[in-house]
């Protein structure tokens, strides 16, 4: 299987073609709308912030009540672009690591924010890893350039905002009583996303099924360790109106995940397995699709390229998120017309969102026409 995947990719030329497709990559496009201000400089500022969750958030391997984020701003010629880094602890970034990284970033060396490829290539080389920190700059840069053009990014990319998907609403692992309460709170949403990966998996599903028959997608967060038990579980889920399975087994179990995908009646999506562009290629033939998150892939530029590559490989695309403010959620939503599945509800799980941006109306991601990433205003907190 591995050899077939590799030969197909090489012979088709899909990799190189997909990687050339991105957003604004040169000044020519931008300057037809905008006269470059040679004396203007970009100024990056940032501050730590802590998101308070409405409920304890429990995954297969951890629980938490807060999520650290760092909010960024890029100022240029009287305009401000907003960005965000969200750092759930399991990803290894923190207020300290993100602040340390951003302190090294010098955008004043660039006169033109539309030199996006050069700026973000520079950013990627400032230090290794740090994907959320890089995403915070990428998002702010996209917000800024969109505001200069006076257009939201879904229009700049030529996407149809009427084709946005429904977003699932996440139900974390909890007691039966709390799970039922969460389902009640999610009444507006057409699809529920349920966290699995513990010995209570069937109990979680049965509890939800006792109060609703809505479609469910499940996220196992690498919690299943045996492929035969995983297949039995998927067959059981398939009989209970479950529509897809995210990261069923550990990402290191490549052959087992490929075996499971081949035999599964439900599509499988790689999440922890898929961080950046090279991982899309590795996921081909292992999963039915990929889950793209800005905090994993360094932002909108790379997410857009990953979507192009995945579609060229006939893989399905899911857009996900961490616990985030409406800043990052509005940013990733600009790409949502390209996705079959969306799980971009991170801002709905918190009680102290400092932004207002895109809305979920009747369960559907609903884009606005605000320029940039779609933030309508920043709220003081």
C-alpha cells in the first residue's frame, strides 16, 4: 500500500501542483488595489489571555477548565489586524513559549504586508515548531491585508459563502447527567461531536441516544489501541447514526489505521496524525480525510495549501479548532466553504470571548462580509 501511494503521488505530479496554490503570493495582485506605503512599518504586539470554559473539558487523556491563549495585533498605516495562538497543554506550547517566540519576530524589516510568502517563510524560520505562535502572526497578517483590500478572505479566495457546512457541537466526556445537559444546550446544532476513547464509550453514546437521535461524529483522540476492537466499535457506532470517526487509534499505528479505514463502514479522519503539509501526503491511503487546525499547521496560508493538496488526492476535508476566541474561529471559517465537515465551535465553549465575529445560525457556519477574517468588533474584558 505504501509503495502504491508513493508512486501515485510522484507520477501524478499532484504534490508540486497543490503546493503552488495559495492566497496572495506576490505584490502584483495587491498593488492593483493598494499603493504600497514605502515608509510604513508593521508593528507586532501581543498579550497573554486565559479562556474560561463553560464546562470541564475532558478528552481521552486529559481534563481542563481553562485554555491559555496569546492575542496578537499587527498595526500598519492606521489599520490593525488581529490574531491568536491557542495552546491546549497537550500540544506543548504555553504563554511563556509563545511570548518568547513572538519577541523574536521583527516585521519592521518588511515594508509591504502583501509580501505574505516572504513574511511567513521568514516567520517559519525564526524558530522550529511553535505552530500556534506562528498561526497568531499568520491570522493577524491575513486580517490586516483583508482590511487593506476591504474584502473578507472567503471572497479573496473566490469561495461561495452559501456553501459553508454545519458545524458540530462538542460534547466532552462526562457524567450522564452533565452529558444530557450539554446535549440540551446544543439544541440549535444539527450535529454533535462526541469525545470517546475511554472505557465509557458505549455509555456516552447510549446516554446521548436516550435524549436525541441527531447525527453524531466521534473523536477518539487516539484512545483505541486494538484494531479489531476498534472495528467492532465502529460497526456498533454505525448502527447508532454515527457518521464518521476522528483519529481512532494512535498516530504511530499507521498500518493499523490504514487497515481500519479499508474495512470501516464509516469514514476515518486523521487529526493528531496531520499537522502540516507533509502529513497530508503521509495520510493518503491511511485515512479517508484530514482534520486541519490553524494551531497545528501555522495558520491560514498553510491550511489553504493543505486543502488544495487533500482535494487533489480525493481526500475529504474537515476543519477543526482548539478552544479559541472568535478571532481564530472567524479566521478558519473563511475556509469553511471548502470543507465537507466542520468542527469550529471553540468560541462557543468559553465564557469570556473578547471578540465578536462570524456566527453559527441554526447550526450552520454563517460568514459575514467584514473585511479580513470577519471580526466585527473587539469587546473589552
